[in-house]
C-alpha cells in the first residue's frame, strides 16, 4: 500500500509539473496557429499526452497503426475505462478533435489545454448543447480533421464494454467518412473510475482495428453499424484478455 501511495504521488506530481510547463507552451503555439482548425496546436497537445503516459513508465502495446490511411478523415470510436484513455489516444497518428464532457473543460489546466486545442465540449443531458457539439464535429470533418468519440459516453467501472450511443455512427454515415474503431485496455486497471490511487503497474493496450466504411449506408442503418463496430471491439477486448 505504501508503494501505491508513493507511486501515485510521483505520477500526480510529475503530471502537475508537466501541465505547468505545457499550458503556456500550448498558449504560445495557439497564438501563432493561424489554422482555423488549430491542427498544429492539436499536434502539440498529443505530444503532451504521450509525455503524460510516459510518466507511468508503462509497458505499452500499440497495434494496428498500419490500418490508418494517411490523409483520410475518420470518426474514431473508442471504449472508455479511465482518465488515462485521453492521453493514451495521443499515440494514434491522426489529426483529430476529441468530444469530451463539458465539465472537463472547466477543470483548471486540463480544461485550458482542451480549449486551446479546440476540442469539442458536450453536455449529453442538454439536447441543444449536444446538437451544437455535433454541428461543430461536422465542421471539423468537412475541414479534413477527424473526430474522436467515446461511444459508451462514460467510463466503464469494471472494464466491461457498455452499450454504444448511436450518434457517432449517424455522424459518420451522414458525412460519408469511415469509422475507425480504437480498442483500449489496461487503463482501468491502472486507474479505475473515480479512483485517485494508481494500482501496481499493468500493461496498457491500444489497438486500431481496420476502418469500417460507411459507403452505401443510410442514416436508418446507424444502429446496425453501431452494433457491427461494437461486436468487433468486444471481440478484440476478449482477445487481449485471453
């Protein structure tokens, strides 16, 4: 237990130090980033995310990155187990904006870097707010920037795959872009939902599955596409855990 406390203090302390350094760094990059999509700022944010992961000194397993086609725009769909998922996604080499809970944007430092990078806030309890968030996603996709959505809508407390929302798949179909499934595992074991103490170090896994084309699909088929993608991701989770 003492080692867990010491390791947790180390990780939170170094993470806080990184935030203190990177908030002004991102602010300077954003000041000179003339791109309306703030892509350069987003790339710097992902560098920051990878640094946060390295604080854990992880055993990191990245597979399927070859499934990504350079220059292709995607709706990325990922499962969600822990706050660690957010920086872990930084290893996916795609220009993207992440849809995240609106209250996260009000957290000091973390919310500031999300705003600087033009990530997408959403309050799923407010239909108007959710509609505005989806319109913002449409603008990014039309500009050639991918969108990342955690399809479960919340973190899984036990790592089991929760039901998927239909919205990401409606978005992909209507905009005619492929769905890119991203499977994450191990993050919930390292830092569970609503936990502050890190568990003894366990491997982190990130797998990019082959993209699922939306060509020929219509909006009424979004539930079928959703279930198709979820089944693929569930099978990959089972494979990782076996």
